[in-house]
C-alpha cells in the first residue's frame, strides 16, 4: 500500500501541474478563437501543424523515454551511464533532424501547402527538436522523484507562452498565426536554457548499452507512431479527404471543440507521469499485480467522474470558445470517451513492457490505427469532422480490447471487472438521464446535473469505503 500511496501522491503533484497548466492553456483557445475567426481557417492551421508536431515528437524520442525507465531501474546497469547515453543519442538525432529540415524547408513548406509561410514549419521544427531532447531530463526528474522541480519547469513554460500570446493577441489585437508558433519557440528555448544544469554527460556514451536500448526501444517507437496516429491522423489527413471548400474552417471548429474534451488527456498524462516510474520500480514486489489492478480501477473511476463533470457543465464551458465554434461541441462526449479508452489502454500496456515483449503494443496500436484511418477515409467525406470523433472512439476501443484479452493470457492481472462495470453503467445511465431530461432554464439545468454528479460521487464514497479510509488516517 505504501507504493500505491506514493503513486497517488506523485499523481496529485503531476496532476495539479497538469490540471493548472492545461487550464491556463485553455486561455489560448478563446484567445486564438477570438483573434482567428472560424471562417479565416487560422485555428485550422494551428490544429494541423501541432498535429504534425506531435507525430514528429514520437519519431524524435523513438521510445527512449520508456526505455530510460526500464534500464535505469535494472540491477546491472549504471544509472548515470544510462542517462548520459540516452541524452547523447536524443541530442544527436535532434540536431540532425533540425539540420535536414532547415536545408529542405522551402520544399517541406510547399508540400504541406504553406509555401507562402515556411516559418510556420521552421519554428515548429526547432520546437519539436528541443521538446524531444528535453523529454529525457524531464524523465530524469521523474526517476529522481523530483515532482515539484518537474512541475515548476512545466508551469514556467505555460505561463511564459500564455503571457506572450496575451500581449500580442489581446493587448495588441494581433491576428497573425505565425506568432502562435513563435511564442512557443521562445518559451521552449527559455526552458532549454534553464534546464542546462540537468544535462549530465560525464558518464559518457556506452555503445553496447545504446544497442541494447535501441533493441528494446524500436517496438516502442512503432507503438508510439501508431498511438500518436490514433490521436492526430484525423487532423493531418482531414483537409485531404474532406470534400468541402471550407476544410481549414471545419478542421478549426473540430480542433477547438476537441480542446474542451482534453481534460481527459490531462488526467491520463498526469497519471502516466507517476505511473511509469512506479510500475518499473515496483515490478519486483510480490503484490505488484494487485496494485496495478487497484490503480486501473481508480483511474477509471476518476476519468468517469471527469467525463460527467465536463458533459454536465458543457453549457458553461462552451464560453471558452467564440460562438462560431459552438457547432463542434457535439464531438466532446465522443472524444472524451475515446480518451478514456486511450487511458485504459495505456494502463494495460505495461504487461508487455514488463516482460520485454513491446512488439505486442505495436500490433495493438496499428490495429487501432487501421480502424481509425479507415473510418476517417470512408466517412469524413460524408459526415465531416463527426466521423473524426467516432473514428478515434473506435480505434482506441479496438486497441484497448486487444491489449486486455492478450494480456490476460501473457501476464494475467485480476482486475475488478465487476466493480468497474458498475461505475461504467451508472455513469452511462446518469449521462443518458441528463440528455433525456430537457430543462430550459440554465440555472435549473445546472442544479439538476449537479445533483446527478453528487450521486455519482456518493456511489464512489460508498463503494470504495472512503470514509473508513480517511478515519484510519
């Protein structure tokens, strides 16, 4: 239980920085939505280029973040040597990436449809390269359990980025899309400078160790590519398969509305930051499987709670966006459900990482990715961005189910399926009730939905004996 308490404590720290950070980042959505109208397609440009950035991030880290945790916790490995070797590897490949992209920048920008704005692409090339390199020092802070140091750097980046955006887009009434990318570059560069003391190369580069880590990491890279494609493929291919002339506008509406659903990704990320070092660090404990099962249950409980909170108060949350983006709000429950599937899939993924069979993750993710792309290609020309939302839902569901059933044969864990099912069914019932009961008054509607939310919280308190747990303390 001590390990589980440590996990919950660190998740709270990472979670607060992630929650506060994402909340502050939400400020960028109304800022951009106000400065870039849906019809202008400006937010569609931001959505598409950031989707490419997320995909490139996976290529440039090539599974070494997870590999670092695996090898730094191995008994026969020198942690300092592992850290310096990974730093040198990621640093070298990031520099090569920047050099190649800068030489070919006009061609890349033209191929992406931004020939007139090559520095949309150039600025983000620099950002993603620095982000990839910074992922390893950030992993090192997690390994050392320096959660506050980690959270402080993350928050500094967010505050600086938002401040610059506020000055230009609000105070100065700017409208140029380029500055959204430029401010990201400035903020990322600032963190790079502050992070210099964490860059410890003294242990040198171990070629044999690098080969072993690459062998472990390449399936994770494939897994990561498939996984990130599940998140961004719809945004990357949308303009190429959507048949209307307003592709950027529709993509912007979908991207902006999806931001409201990102609270689920925020919770998943917070949990991941603490869970990854926790799993590898406690893999030798006798009761590790029991802790993994409990962690899964608690994750599902609180993501369901987050789901209900967001959909219940969507009539208030929608004011984050300008009214011309509200037509996209119907995707929010679907995208949030897909994010829950992704979070469960992430939690399930550790069975193949712990037994060093990461190839299974690649199989599952590519299966999900195939479903996602197929649904997009078939249905986006007919249903537009609604097909994107359902494609993510289907893709993650497939990956999650495959990982669960194969995992129960390869590395069985006794999850509390009965208890989890109760929470899922009750959450779905409460969501259905809120949708079926029509109340014209906003105030009365919010009161009614708050009562439903309290009922779900009461169920959690009763089922998990939270009152007794608090009294024991």
